[in-house]
């Protein structure tokens, strides 16, 4: 516990990849204290499980890995030492999906660095070698789909959300997710951007969500796979 406390005391401008990886290692074994109430809404409007470092000499109760399945089944993140608009560290639901699906909080081959945005977003460029496929379990785990279904239907008011994967060697990365949502579904660009940021909150940061024009989405039609309720 003392090691984690000392590690978090390092200024943010001195934290690099080595710092993050050691931080993740410490969280694997360090038991923290849940706050009451355990779940709170963050400034982004999403739910987080609040964990604090125990007082010196006091034992902790729960480690971050103990919460992985619960968090990714029910759709919440984890915030450590969170006060008002600040926290020592925040894991989105997508960060916890990454840990559950890939065994680590980052995907090493892509060198993805956690940042302010939950994941990257790109507009698909023209490609001659493009396949439309249902996303597999590796790309979109089954336990994430009901969370996205609830977000689309309850938060965004989209009754029949769907998803597909665009796969092409001309893309980077080769696989990109497309959801059945377009700008015309929203009153303005700001609302649309906010909605997409919400979608990506549930996803690992290395995934790319491609935004297609409305006519293209309509043309793809039945290629979209319904998100399970």
C-alpha cells in the first residue's frame, strides 16, 4: 500500500510508460477501500465505482481485478481517490473491458496510451478492398453489447441499434466498428459528438469507431447486427 501511495505521489508530468505499467502491476495486488455509496456519477455522466487508499496501517478490502466482471457486465468504470472533478486515476468501462478481454489495461502491439478521450474515432476513407462482417467476440465482446444497447435505447433514444465491422487491409487498423447512427439523428454536431463519445466510453481505446454518411448507413441496411438487449 505504501508503494502505491508513493507511486501516485509522482507528479503527472513525470509519469511515462514505465510509471503506468508499474501502476497497473500495483493495482493487481493492492487492496483498496470502497466508498459509501460505492457508485457515483462522474462529471462525464457515467457511473464509477469509488475506491480509496486505506489509511496508513489499515487494511484494504477489494482490489481492482475483483471488480472486472461486475463492472463490465453492469457498465461502470472505476475511480481511485476521486474528489469533485479530480481523481488520482480513472478507468472507463472500456478500460476495464480491455483488461478483461486482453489481460492488460493497454494493448502493447498498438502502443495505446490512455488519454482524455475514451477511444480514437475516425471517418472511413475510400477503399477498394472492404468487407462488411458481423463483429466477432474479439472485436466486440458479448458482455459489452447489452451495455451499448441500453445506451443507445435509453440514453440516445435510438430504438433499434445495430453494429457491423468494416474490414480492409487498406485501413489502419484493418477492423473498424460502425454503429447504426448518423449525424441526422441529432439536432447538431455538438450533440452528435457527445453521443459518440458516450459510445466509445464502453469500448477499449485501441478500437476505432468509423462514422459513415447517412446514405451509406442506409445502403448497408441489413448488414447491421442488432445489439442484444
